[in-house]
């Protein structure tokens, strides 16, 4: 029986935990956990309320209340709770439990990954370690003693500062850690293993020395330096930008191979999926390097936006995640490539988040209810949440936003708070009424703004009318500019950021000498769909001349989308496909233009993805969209072959093989061009692929060659895929790249190949990274996933059924590919629905999968 949890039902905890002393004794078959909780009755609670603690998969060994042993008559145990009646207002509770980390395939709580023990407690994993008030508004001081065999587990880590260590009998030892800052139990962490370490020191602005340590399996020690350097960059940036110093004496990072999420911000001991720590030029791409810096920064920034100030309840999840994603985006843009970073952020919003808003799992940035909280670690919570914060930054300006953040930290340090507390700090610090702004947190869906215009050549006056589809209306900042027909930006007498506060609103611009082309929603200033009837000529003009470099890319995407939609109509009407000439000629101009930023140039050359265009359609004619997009790519490649070849050779020559932003950009550019040239069957393209692959000095160029040939039937593809695996089969992260390559191929035998790879020696359904690389990549491969007979959907359903018994959180991420069935054309939609019903028919599903299936089929 699944129980839904509602925001409106929130009540304060009836009890609080002041301190918790944990002793965790690790053994090869089980672990013994001794927890000593000093508790008080919350004065706002009912005096006769029993104590109810959460617990899952625990074996209760003993209980003592104020040092008095309790018998089974004194308490009640269910599979999910421990209840004790008649406890005093102030007491100590000692709990001894037995757990089995080696059998914990859900990777929640304490579990085994290879030869190490580690934890993942967000959102509700701590209840799998001991009985506890497992909710974020219960904050306590933690002291943790870890005991284990000294030979097998010489490294014993937990939160806070090390305060004691020593030897024990039977070759065992202990290390004791104390975290002086109150925290909820989801931030608890423990690691034990035979690990190598690299270390450094960071000196804060106030002169304190902080020890920095990165722990990995010994064979990976040479792949950690970039992570350590990224941590130092993040610490310095947070001090400079937000005035936030780190507070403990030590900051530790541990890389783990088996980890459901990307990383976890546990106080002072961050546990990371190894893909976001381990990089070297031979095994990691430029994107891997950038992602490591991004995720390292994200988890560090949580120290203040998530740890020192945390969520009152899980409905407020975006309070820490959306805010921290925004801070991470600021940091990452500051490190280089701000426009490309913005483009990638918006791609995420327009493909994944807009799809979420339009689908059965749509929810506000602050949901009103959930069945399984793990299902709400979503693009809406994280990415749309970050866009909401970005709008506040736009509305208040950099200075005003910083004032609001300072007040937020000052008021709420050490507290578990709500979104209202955050917005109130922003409002009070700037003397601004932000009541209307709350709609962004409380309403699901993507707002649509329709723009119409009129121009009076006699008055030299241009009017813009904006209509939004929301009632009551949202507060929406829209950055804009106007251009004449030669691409010159026109001076405006008013602000370049329009603040939309009404359902209908008009803006007038004077002294406009000619009918302008508007550049709208600059830098994607709000997470909305903005509809303006751009002509091809207007989009061509913006692609070539817009000073907002993000909007140049956006114009290219709009022109590509327009062209593909026209081609789709021709497919449906069985006409000859001729509509691509305007787009191709615009790109011919672009390719002959000198663009200083090669990384931006690479982005401009990427035509809209299937997922990007799908969000522009109320119903997705799957076959027509796939065929039209593929036709455009082939026309683009063939007709621009000469220009693409010249750009490839120039970028190849300018790439010096280093990790500088310039060289990374040149590699991105040449690899995009190489992919097109293979599509065009250029007579020299295969030779270039082969040369680039075998002479590559880094993983980016190897992967670029592999991506370029990945959809080709040529024997060279099989040759270099075989060579690639032979060279890297001992590196799990690189093998995942090999899995993902094959899963993303458009070749007709891809599905059968994926099925065989699930039995490969390097693949395990128990490893989330394997699953994401092979199976999630497949569900993002439209040509193969949307098989005409539904074989792709059925395969994904089978994977979900298998995974649900192993790791429900991973299963819930995989099933996401089956949720948009209502938006597909009738044939494909029914086939996808049948796959969902196949999962539903299994019965005895986890809460994670039950919620997704129920909402998707309702």
C-alpha cells in the first residue's frame, strides 16, 4: 500500500535529537551499529505523543532507555518503524542494530562497493543504518566511531574532524570523528577501505589552514589532481563571490565506483561517483574535465546552501538544489566558456525539463505531494529551480542578489528552512515585494508568452505586445534587443529587460528608424516558451549578427527547427524534400565567417536534436521527425562538405593538444565537423577518422573519431571499437564510454547488440554507471528506441523489471524513457503504453516504480 505525503500536512517533529554518538563495527558478513541518542520532547509537540523512529532492513538487537534495558513489551517494531510509548521529556536512548551492507544492492544506507564500505543517506538512507528521526528538520551533533580490520580497512572516515584513533585486539582499529555543526542525518557519511590519498592545504581569507584530501582506490591515485585543483578553485570563488569560508579543519572527497547519484555533499566528507573525480588525458574527455570541476564545485557550495542551512522538509528540496545549481553555473561560467555553459544549461531545460513539465510526472519546483521522495530529484527541482534563482538575480541585480544572500546566511545559519524564508531574505534585503514571484515555486508547467508587434514608420515607433497563458500571471523578466535589417543593434531609450507582470502587457520603443528584428529572451532570461513569428530572414540575421551570443545559437536552433518542421510536412504529404536551402546557405555564410570562440562555433553547427524538436510539438510523429531530421543532416553534410573540411583542417591545426580553453574549443569544433564529413561520405573522411583515432594524444580525439563513425557500416567502425576496448578494458569509466557509443548508434542491429552487451563481462545491472551508459543512452537514441514494432520499449520495460529488484532508484531513472507515451503519435504511443502496462502487471513493485507507473498511466 503506497502512502502519499503532502506538504499541507507538515507538522514539527514531536521530538528532537540533541546529540548522537554512533559506533559502527564493520565485519565481512554484517555490521553492528550502536547508537546513543540524547533526545528531548519538542515543546510544541503533544506531551503524550509516543516516540516513533524510522528504520528499514534493520535487525534490532537491544534497546536501553536512560540505561534501563527495554523488553519487547515496551516497544513495537514494524518493517518501517520503532515505536516506544511513555518516554520522558528528556532522555537517552541506546539502540543496537545489525545490518548487512554486503547484500545492500539498493546502494542506500551503508553498503559495499568493491572492497570498500560507504554510505548514501540522502534522502532517506540513514534509517537503513539505525532507527532514527529520519527527516531534515531534525538536526543534531554527530560523533562517529568506525571500527574495522586494520589490514583490510586502514582508512576509516566520517563527518567532521578526527578526534581520536587507536588499536584494538584481533588486528582491529578505530577512528573517532566529531562534527561540531548540527546536521540532519541525510548528511551523515562513513567510508572504510584500503584507499590511496592525495592532499593539499587551502588557506582561507581569514588565514585558517584547511586540509584537503581526496581518497581513491590505489590504482587511480594519478587521476585525482584535477579534482583537488577544482576544489581549491571552488573554495576561492565562494569566498570572493559570496563571502563564504569553509568551516571545518578538513575537507575530504572519496571516489566510489557504485553510486546511484553523481555525488553527495555530506558535511566534510563528500562521496562522489568516480566518474566525477577520476580524470587523465588518456582516459577522460574535455567534457569529463569540465564536469569534474562542475560537480566538485556543486558539492562544495552545498556546505552553505544545503548543509549550514538545510531544508525544513523534502518539499523544499529545490531550496538547496536549485540554489546550488545556480551557484555552480556561476562558478563554471567564471572558469571559462560562459556562453557554451549557458547553451548547455538551456539544452537541459528545453529537452528534459520542458518534457517533464508536459508529461505525467509534471510537478512544481516545490511539489505539493509525493509517494517516493527519490522520484523528485528531477530536472524541475534542480534545473528549473536554478532558472528561478537566476530570475531573482536578474530582477535584483548582482549587488541586490548578494545582499539577499548575505541576509539569508545571517538569519538562518544552523536552521532547517523553507522557500518562503529564502524569498523573504531577498525581499527584505532589497525592499522589494516578491509576492508574485512565488508562483514560480508553486505552479507546474511551462509558461507560454506570445509576442505580437506593430511598427509605425511615420512616428518611428515600435510596439511589442506580450500575452502570457497564466492566470494569475507570472513575473517574467525578458531580456531583449532590436536590430535593423543590416544587423546593427539599435539604441533603446528604455531598459533592455522587460518585466512582464500582467496577462497582457505592451511596451513602446521610440525613435526606431526602421521596422526592427527583435532578439528576445536574451541569455534565456526565463524558463518559458516564447512564441514570435520569426521569418527565415530574421533568424538568418540574428544567427550572423546578434551581439547576444546565446541568442545567435538560439536563432540557429529556431531556424533548424523551422526547417525540420517543414520537411516533416513534406514527408507526411509525400512531397519531395526541398526545404533546407535557406538554412544551408545561412550556414555557408557562417562557416566562412571568422568566429573567435571555437567552442561556440561548434555549438552553432549542431542541428536541433530529436528531443529538442519534440518539445515544440503537441503530438510527435515519430517516423516523420526521425526521417526529416536525418534528411536535413545528410543534406547539410553533403552540400557543405567543402566548408566543413576547411574548418576541420583549421581547427585540427590550431589544436595544440593541451587542456586550455582554446584547444578544448578547437577539438569540439573539429569533431563536430568530422561527424558531418563521415555522414557526407567524403572520400577522405574515413582516412581522417582513422588517423585521428590512432594518432590521438587524448581521449577527446579518440572519442571524436569514434562518434564520427558510430553510425557507419564501414569495417573501420568495428576495427576501432575493438581496438578501443582492448586498450581500455581495465578502466571501468572508459568501458562505459564504449557501452554508450554502441548504445547511441543508429545502425539497424543496435538493439540486438545492446541486448548482448547486457551479458558482457564488463557489464553489471548492479552498477548504476553501467546501466546509465548502456540502457539510459539507448532510450535517448530515437531511431532505435522508437522501433516500429515496439521492441525498444519492451526491452526497456524488461530492464526496469530487473532493476527494480536490485536498485529501485536506478529503475525509476530508467523507466523515465517510457513516460511520454501520450505525446507520441497513436501507433508509437500505444506501443509504449503496452510496455508500461507490462511493468505494472508484475506487481510487488517498489514505491519508486509504482509512483511513476501510476502517474504515467492515469
